[in-house]
C-alpha cells in the first residue's frame, strides 16, 4: 500500500466582482485579461515559478466569442506563463471552477500533478448569460420526451423551491438583506482585503448595497411571473425578485493546488487540505436542489456531520435555494456565508466556485475553524460539494 497523497491549497485570490452589464467596472476588459489578473496575482503572491505548473484547469460557462477557444490557455499566456504550461476549460455550469478544483485535487492525489491551478472567470457584461445557446435547443428530442411538460428556467425552479419548502417572500427578502449587510460589514472591517487583487479602480464588490433592507426589497416586482408559467403552475404563490436573487457579474479567481511534498520542495506553506469532494444530480425541474444530496454525500465521504463544519459557503443563486438547504441539513445560518453571499457579492458563473473557495479559506482562518464546506447549485439539477480542512 502506498502512502496517501493529499492535495493542499497553498493560496487563493480573487478580483472584486463588478456589475456584469455595460458600464460595469470591468465591462471594457477582455475576459482573458480579467482571468489573467487572478492568475498573475497568484504567481506574485506565492512567488512560484509558473513553469512548474502542470496544468491550469479553469471554469467558464459562456464559452462563446471572447470567452471561447479554451479560454484557460489564453489567460495563462496573457498572465505571462511559459508556453510550456497547458490549460483546459471545463463547464459544469455555475460550479465550473469548483469542478476545476476537484479535478486539480484529483490530479494531485492520483500523482498525475504535483502543482496545478484551479481558476475560473465570467465576463457577463461582454458574454451575456445564455449567449452560448444562440437560441438553439441544447437538450434534444429524447430529453424533451422524458420531460414532456418541458424544462423551466432557474427562476421558476427557485419559485418551486420556495413553494415546496414554504418559504415566504418576507423570509427571502430578510435573507437577502442580511447578505448585503454582512458583505458591506466585511469590506468595512477589512475581511476581504487579503483575498483580493485589485483591477482598475474597483475597491469593493460593485453589487453590494449597504443600505438594503427587507422593506426596500419588499417593494420590488416579481421577476419570473408571467402568463405562461402561471398557466403551468397555477398553485405557485410567486415571491422571487431580482432583490432575493443573485445579480450578473464579471470576475475571476484562482487557487494554487499542490501535493504536500511539492509544497515543501518549493518552499510553499499550505493553508488548507482538500479533505473531501462530491458531485450529485437531482431533479432538473427543481434544478437547484442538488446541493442537498451533494452535502449529504460529501459529509459521508469525509466521515463528518453537519455539526463538525465550522463555516459554510452556499452559493446564493437565489435566497430560496440556501434556505431550503438549511431546512434540510439543519445547519446554523450563523455559520453560512458569514461575510455575505452571491446575492450581494455577486455570481460570475464560471468564476464563482473558485471565488467561494477563496472566501471560505479566509473565513476559516479568520474564525479559527477547522472544516469548511462549500456547495454550489448548477443548471440541469447538478451540484458540487467540497470540504476543506484548515492547516
């Protein structure tokens, strides 16, 4: 029996997140260059020679136009890496860069890599959400036959979740307001300073609104209610708005993943061990509930209970998703997204998984916790879950 190879996270960095719309702070930056900003910062922070990187594994969802053609390869070259360093771009929808971390860790644990980078990017101002579909049917006739009533957009899934778990509009808005308040407080207290690399003049996450209250959110119109969906789901008491959903964003993040031996040989100090990971599939109509079985699966693999976890990062695609997950797992919301979540900070799709890990790592260090769990809902009824252990 050989000795177990552990994958460790040496460092993690992200850009502040910008509005993913024309006029946003990064809307004039090519997505390759936005991605390169995090890669270059990771090299600068660690002092590593990029020539030793075995692979750069990156997430991106809108793989079309400026964000196509294996964008990871062009980003590492834009960051000044040697031409000998390979790169690959993966797509597990919103969990793409969390999946990149899984692949990097698996490669290290298998002995295929000594040093890898897991990263992600999304420029939603330049590649609007859904651009890659170009109005085409991407599921095909067999899927259409299996789900004869038709699939639904994520916002309708969020409504179905709110109905199934009996989550009121007031609960959703209260959760969303708390996300903004936590994120604003984190920036004010300097909790994010050590995890960011500055791009342009943006000095905070651009979609945080510190003055957000449940009362202001209560005045927003419903985002997904229309005649078509009302006919299909007459039982729905509609309650999802832009205010209790994540915005669209631009941003990138990157993590340096190595074996423990390689870290020692290169004079690097690991910050956390990748303790366990899992992926799960679930009902593609409810779509966003995969985080519940994924959490159960990763805890079982780690030999831990929900009470063993010190901090959680649960992607706030919609407030209803996180609250339904909390109802099922029993996790304390005091430990969930302690410095705010995607409703405030933002959700740059392919970059979000790596951003969450960067935040989770820092949260563990700031709270003195040992275990952190990150889970991400994804289109198609998928989810990634990861547990890291602070060293």
